[in-house]
């Protein structure tokens, strides 16, 4: 590596591609830094890292510490050397040296990508938990979406991780999730392990300064969610997105838009139905009908109406004989928002006939509901019918795609825009209040702490 050459190349080349070519031609070594012109640097502070003359991605200096940057160089003293060279050149180069590899902690980081930057960026994603959801997100990132590549995987079941990695050229398998998080070939992390393991991985990603997409729940207890919220605030910027994919569903977005436009007047009530064909006969508890299933409606209500849930009730109708012993299926969950909107959610997880999701909002002068039914109507033998989705992957496939694409795009732009750790905390606190109400049979008030200013901007699409 020859720092003077690198500095000279920086001043001569307007484009990264040209710089990469020059770096290759001159054999400038393994890693080079190519700060952008000072005017842009001072506004957004991006640094482009080149590996063997090939771009390996953009990093905001907010996203990478000086130590990490030094670690990516060929030798320890390289960053220092390059800084000195840039300073000696004066002008724009000296400005660039000032922020080269600097760690900046600014809340919000509203960094916008330069024209064309998004296309140049491939977010290198590490996935922890390669079961059903992890496998589905890996397929999505690798085959459906743009701007992402899965470069590392980890699972408590190492055989499963190895099997998944075999289908991903160049992906590394890490025996431990913590190792994956600190892997320099991982820019951002997807956590799709079992719920109780989420906290440790989300905290480790925050500590490493890496964006993390965590499937719901953010964590299984309010205390664990609080620890994540505290760590994220201490880090000074939003890094966490929680997998509440229904916010990205076209139907729910249309409901939200109709309410916001005042088309049905002030909302008074909402009726929801959440039916699964079946759940596993072992290990699925009545509490999970709330924290795994109804948690989606819990999140939706906060997002749709822009109000917190203030109190909850859980009613127990006659139980279905199809559920496992001890499972009280179905349940009726009633959520009461701070503004007095009442939302009833039927949760029925052994409905047998398919995955059936419904939602209707009743306003002062109209109603708006999710359209029922699939894309085709079959008329045959004197009957008319359409298909019922088999499960959530079929019903919300497009929402999952939009959600993860939005996350990749945001990560590439140095932003965090989706439902965040505050939403994850709120959902867990409300679910826990529902558990209390389930056992007591009483109306239970939700004790959610005041929302910090740090989380003032609501997460997710408008
Ligand atoms: N958004 C949704 O609608 C939706 C739907 C289904 C599942 N999920 C969530 O996705 C997550 C995964 O669910 P799933 O259905 O894929 O479960 P799964 O059992 O199919 O997969 C979980 C994987 O995590 C691995 N794992 C468990 N503990 C681990 C640990 N400590 N470290 C690393 N790996 C570990 C397991 O070996 C398994 O391979 C859960 O949090 C679940 O709630 C969300």
C-alpha cells in the first residue's frame, strides 16, 4: 500500500470506478480509502472503502469506528499515514483527513444517499437463526430483493447453518452469533433465532454499531426491551428495526390512508380476526396466542391510529376441542386506545380451514375494511368461492418483501426508518398486560413509560 499514491488518486479521480481502475493498475495494495470531495464530506461524511481496487461499499463514518476502519486496512499504521498524507496536500484533501475514520455520534443520522450511491451499495447481511423465517428472509435477500447479499449465517444448530450456507456462494458459517456480528464481512444483521435469544444479539449488534433487523418479538420481556432501548439511545442513533411486517401490507396501508384522509370520520371501533389453520400440538401456549399471534394486531393498532394502547381485556369463549390440552383456543382480546377507540381481536389458532386475517375500522360516518378473498373467484357445481391462504408466508409474502427491501435501502442510505425498538418495547409491554388480563379476567391498564424524544418520529411507512 502506498499512501501517497492513494492520496494522489483521490485528487485526480472524480468517480469511484476510475479510482478503482487506477488502484488496480498501480497495484496499490489491499485496502484504500477514497474520501469524497470535502464539500460532500462535510455534509454527509461518507467514506468509500476499496478492497483490491473493487468497491466493497459505502460507510457513513457514523457507522464505522476509527478502530474498525484501521482493522480493515492492510497494516495498523496505514490510516494514520494516509491521514498525514492528506493533511499535507491541504485543501479538500486536508478536510477529508479531518473526518477520515472518525466516530461521530449524532441522533437520527438523516444521511441521504448521493445520486447513484444506492445502486453502488450492496449491504452484506449476516443472518442469525436459519430456521423457517431466517430461511425465508435469506431466500428473499438472495433471490428477490436488490441491494443485499447474505455473507454469513449462524444457528444454534450448526448442521442447519452449514446446509443453508451451502446454497449461498461465499457465505461464512459462524459457530456463534456474536462472532457473526463482529465479522468485518457483515454490514448489517438479521436476527431470526427464537425469541428468548433476540436480546443478546440485538445488544451485540448495537455495541458493534451495526444496523439490525430483528424478527418480532424484539425481546420476550419488557425489561429486556428496556435494555435494548437504553443501549440504542446510548449509542446515539437508531439501529434497530423490528419485524412488524403488516405495516408494509398494501391492505393495512390503505386502511391507514383512509383513516388519515378522514374518509370515515373519527374512528370509533375496530374488529379484527386472526385465525391460523393450526399450531404445533406441543409447546404452543395460550400466552403465545397473544405474544406470537395477536402481537401483530397490537402493533397495528398503535400504528394505524397513532395512539398508545391504554388498557386491555382478554375474554375466554368456550374452547375448541381441536387445540392441545391446556390451550384455551380461541380468545377475544380487547384493546382500548388512549383516545377511547375499542379494538376487538378474535385469535383462533386451530381454525382448521386456513389463515384468515380480517380488519374493519368503524368511523363516525363510514367503515373501511380489508378486502376479503384471494385474487380469483371459482364458480363450480352451483357454488362460488375463492382460496384461503395457507399461512402468513402466503398472505403477507409481499409485505415481507417490501419490509425487507425498505430495510436494505435504509441501511444503504445510513438511515433507520421502520418500526423500531420503542415499538418492540410497547408491543411487549401490551402483550404482558394481556397475559395479566388473561389470568385475572380483569381490565388491565398498560404501564408504558413516557416515549423518549429520541423515538419521537414514528417508525414504518406513512
Ligand atoms: N413476522 C412474522 O409474522 C413471523 C412469522 C413467523 C416467525 N416469526 C419470528 O421469527 C423468529 C424465528 O421463528 P421461526 O418460525 O423461523 O422459528 P424456527 O424454529 O423455524 O427457527 C429458529 C431458528 O433459530 C435457531 N436458534 C434458536 N436459538 C438460537 C440461538 N440462541 N442462537 C442461534 N440460533 C438459534 C434454531 O436452531 C432455529 O434454526 C421468531 O422470533 C418468530 O417469532 C415472525
